[in-house]
C-alpha cells in the first residue's frame, strides 16, 4: 500500500514506478541514438501542412529537451515553436496565464490553429490550454503525461510540490477537467516501462477523437526522442484540421506499439 498526502496508508492509491524502472531511465540516451540512426526511416513519416506546433517541456526540463522533436517536425514541414519560459519548475496555476499568452502569440502570428505537443508535465499544460482556448488549438499530443487517475503516482510528486509551491490536490476542479474529455482531438503516448510516472495516470478515455498509444519499453526521459514515439507524433499531427482517425500501428516501427485493446487496459 502507498501513503496518502497525510502520511496514512491508502489502499486505493496507485504506486509510483519502482526503483528498478527508475534506474532504467538511463536508457533514454539509447533511444536518442536510435532516432539518430533511424532518421532515414523517420523522414518517411507523413508530411506536415505547415501549421504551427508548440512544444512544451516536462518538469525540470527546458526548450533544449524538446529541440530534437522540434527539429524533426520542422523537417517534416511544420512551423515549430519553443515555449521560451526557461526551465519548467512546475505550477499549473502559476503558469496558466503565461502559457495562454504564448499560445495567443503563435496563433495571431500564423493565423492558424496551433497543435500542442507536451512531454510529461508539459502535456498536462497542453490539455489545460486546450480547455481554456479550444478556438486556438488544433490537436493535443501528450508524452508520458500524468493527467488521469491518481496523479500523485509519480516519482517526481514531492519535488514538484516543493519547487512549484503547489500541492497536487490544489486546483481540484481544474485537474478533474484536464483528466476528462477535451474539445479537440488528442492522443496520449505512454509506456508501461516508464520509470517516473505510473503509466495508468497517462490513460485518457478513448472516443471518436481521443486515443491512447502505448510504446513498448520506452523510458520516461526518452519518450520525446524515442523513434516510435516521434513517428506517432508526426502521424497524428498530419491529420487534416478537424479530422481524426485511429493511429495505424503499421509502418517501420509497428513492432514497437501495443495493440489498441492493450493500450486502454489498466
């Protein structure tokens, strides 16, 4: 059993990933190297239509962490944007206004709706932005983002609370909305081998414009540079505005994806 915020044992809570998975996060470097080696295959992904994409980094990360993602999407024809807010030290409530301003700048400059790609905490921000300003958001892709179920089930919760000044239980109504259905199409990419967040916190409710995509053996810190995850992001963003169809797990990285029915099984 795991402990609740008051220190008592709570049998209903999910556990954060174990120490073994956490230590195995070092394999993220190999995922980056794999993407570099497989770049000719990755460039066979569907081309973009030039619409803007805002990349939001995870907790403690900066725009540098999303540079490979932005570079890849730029080469596929998208207009990519960094968040330009330095290191992500957390604070869902504190960051809301600044994120909406940044989204508004990109939307106004391009005259087009903006797709959001968020890694970990960045994906939580992305879902919140889609709820705040659906008229400016085209698509949301999250990567290992703990927005559903028991969001305390991560190995970063205490540090998040210490640095952000927020408790996970704060903004309960806002967090409940983020875990629900979005007004725009969305895909949640995650891995059961994630060593930072419990993968069950990444599961959205599948619908006719929302889906879960599981990538086998991906790490949390490597998910944004994992070749199969990169391919999935590119494939999802290539859909025409206002349209949605389920992710086709065929292609050069087919072996890396769990079947759809497994990807929604908790």
